């Protein structure tokens, strides 16, 4: 996250780091005791046995990564590896997380009105473009763009599909390593509305962060989650 502040330990109890072969590669979000949401591009063609998640961990360099094993990955069947359309995946854990370790984020309502809303992005990604990953999670308040503005943004027509949304603020953005992590509305309760997906560089003017738009995937998500969401608002 560029232009952010350090997350306080325990502040985002749904925020997880995704490990591949024991190394942090992406973010993820806990939505039920045995399910997380991430980006398909983080797990594309990776076997579940190589994946684990850190939950309730703050400094990812202090705890030599021992994660919770991922038992199954559901990639979105329409993921497009060229334009990152449908960049969402569900991770199932081999065993449920201990109750005291996490709190799930909520899923959004059908087709929420999001243009102009204030949201927060968080993760262990770079704090400057091309910089190293962060040891501790960072957060930044960003604003969600109207869908029409986003579709006509610097990226050019057609690059941003209806399954994506744009968000940023001056000098604030997601960055490399934040992929798969959440964009959340904090009001009225923490709700995952986006998944960090792509962008040109980080915090460049006219090039907002682009996110998978979670409300477009609700029917698919409910099945992939086996109807297990247990966010109690
Ligand atoms: C990345 O490479 C990445 N500024 C994620 C988000 C953004 C750019 C790059 C958005 O994971």
C-alpha cells in the first residue's frame, strides 16, 4: 500500500497473507471459519498443497511463516489471464480457524451503489512503486470511482470491465504484493467490496488501482463458499 498508515495489531482481524511454498505472495480475506477470498491471478495453476495462509499475524518476518493449510482452491471459471477479468478465487482451509484468531469480513449486498464511496485497502505490499514488500500490514483510505469514469480511465476503453472497479486517492493506492487482499467499506460494518487485482504502477495520477468487483460474483461466491459465510454484523 502506497501512502498508507500501519495497521494496528488486531485492527483488521479478517486480513490474511497468502503463502506459496512458505513465502508471502498475496493478500486474502477471511469470510468464514474455513474460507478466504483472494485473486485468481495469485493462485492460477498452483496446487492447493503449496498454499497456506497466515491469519492473526502482524509482522510476517518475525513469525517464520507457519500457515494454515489450504485444502482446495476454487478459481473463477471465467478468469482471463490477459486482462484479469473475473480475478477472484475462494480458498478452503484443511481445518477451521480457531475462533479467537479471526473475525470474518462481510459480503456486500447485491449490486451495491459504490461510486463515490470511501473504502480502505490494506496489505503487506510495497509502500513505494518498485519498493520492497512491507513487514507489517498497511492501510489507506481511497475513494471508489463511478463505473463510467473507471471504464474510460487512463487505461483506455474496454480495459476496465463491468466486473472491475477503480479506487484511489491522491498519492494513495494498492501496490505490488497487495494483490488478492481486500478493499473494504467500513460503514456500517466491514464489507469486502473489492479484491486488489491490477494497475499501472502505484499511485500514478490518472491510473487508479483496479479491483475485482465482489458484488458481481455473489451467486458464484455463495456456491464456492458452500453458503458458509458467518459475518454477524
Ligand atoms: C501488483 O502487481 C499490483 N496500483 C497490484 C495493484 C496495483 C498495481 C500492481 C495497483 O500486484
